[in-house]
C-alpha cells in the first residue's frame, strides 16, 4: 500500500499483508493482517512510529522515499515484537542519525532480539514528552499489552493515540479507518482473545490509564484505524470488565460416535434450558474462533473419548489453550466415553491450574452412552443452568 496522509504531515506508511495465514506459527489469520507504521514530520524533527514485519521491509522503505523523508530523528518502538520492530535495523542503516525511542525494558529486549547497538537508544519514562517542533509526542507506559515492555505514543496536537498491538486486529484492508463495524468487531475480538485475554487485569489498568486523554483517532499497528474511538474502547471495556454470559463452550472430539452422541444430547439439553452453546469439532476447529467464544462464556465442557488412558490429544490441546488464555470462566466439566478405564478427568483437570473455576461432576460413559448416561447429562445441564442463574449470567 502506498503512503497516505492522515493529517497534515502525518502519514500511514506501513504494509498490508493480504496473504499471511498464520501468525507466531500458531494463530490463524483468515483475513490476513497489516503492519502499520506512521510517519510524523514535525516542523523541526521527524518521527517514525513502529516499523513493519521484516518480510515487508521494502514497502516501508519505498513509502518513506515516496513521502520524501530525508532524515528520521526518532524511530519510536512501542513494542519489541519483530512484526513491528523487525525493520528497525534497515531503518537505522538508511537513516543512521535516527535514535530508537523506547521504554527502558524495550531497550534491553531490542538489544537481545535485533542486536541494535546500545548507543542508538533514547529511553523515555512514563508520560515523558518529546517535541518535534510544532508537534509533541507523549509516551504512555502500558506494560503487558501483551509483552512487559509495551507503551503507547500520543500525538498531542492531533489527538492521535498510536497503540501498536493494543486495539489491533488482524485484518488486511485498503480502508484506512474502520468502515464495516461488524467485520472490525469480529477481527478485534479475535485479536483480543488470542493475544490480550491472558493479560485481562493489565488491560483493565491500561484502559484506566488512557481514559482522560482526548482521542480523535486510535491508530493501532494491525488493522484499520478507529476515527470513532468509542467503538473499540467500548468493546474492550465489555471484554475485560463484564461478567461472563449464559454461554457454554463445548470443544469436543469423537472417534467412534459415542462422545459425539453424548455431545448432541447434551447440547440439546442445554439449549432446552435456555443456555447458548458454542460447539466446536476439534478435528477442524479454527482455534481463533474457539478463543473468541471463550471471551464471554461462563462454562466450558470438554468432550473427549479416552485414548491411551487419557484425553484425546486434540482435547488436551484445547484444554491447554483454554488454560493459557485465562478466560473469565467460572465452571468446567468433562463429558466423554471410555472402553475399559483411564485417567481422562484427572489429566484434564490438572491442566487447568490457571483458571479459578469450579469443576462440575463429569459424565463418562463406558462404551456407547445409555439411559443412565443421558440422565447424568441432563443432571449436568440442570446444574449448569442453576449455577448460571444463581450468578445472574444472562
Ligand atoms: Fe503485533 Fe505483539 O506484535
């Protein structure tokens, strides 16, 4: 994408990655992504905010040429992860006068990750400002969004908040700003679930830290910018502060239809009791969709057969993921089947140490489920409905 002017002498100079389908060798990118980078030409100094993934360094360098950048005084790195910092070495080579502006923690990380020489850095404290002449950059430390070194950059005169990963979305688009709020909400929620949810308590604090800033534009470093910031601020507020909802997430896998039969019965039983169920077949599930479902759910029920005395590996993977993402869950249970024995429940329960959840009585069927098993599933559905009601989850 060619550079575009956002405000006089403030440009979007980053890259859109339409074809990338996997991030961190883990996270699916159904809609591609972008690595946004921003250039601010002040009356005296020029600043670059974040760079791009090194695979797209040519786009950033071309864009800087196109905007006619002769020198860069400050290369601000809001975050050390390489999808934003990875082109800093090329920037420093092309613009040797540039100083990398970072939090103290970020400096050490960039030395470790990119071998940037120590003398290239300027470290800034929280709320410190740097003048570009007619423009001022203020740096707001926001640790653990989603690494320990992260900060935001606020362009005071234009009321633009550059947030890097915070409020970002993996969404390739030609639009500078959100135009389709439904699509943007989905992409931002997916991003929150995969990247930010484990740090929910930090996100709460960081939302508090920016609430008194006048913001006209939120400019993240993935996905479109928000020229109606209240849209994404409200969404984040609800994801991190709201109570969970009357939702059961049911990731399952079945080998010979016994667990599948139980899942079908159980999903119906929950629905009959007014509970929303999100069912995921783990042989084909997009883990980003599963992560998104966990944002609002009060309960997870894992469906698995017993394989080699424990859960099916796909069920173990989903359980590991749910534990790592630390959603705001309150209840967990397990349903499934076995042939002659095993330790499925013990092994899965041991994988949930991060979650402050009550484990509800599991239902395991010996072989194909029978009347007593269906009755037990009905009882589990009753218990979940009652628990959700007692907590006021709607
Ligand atoms: Fe988009 Fe944490 O990097």
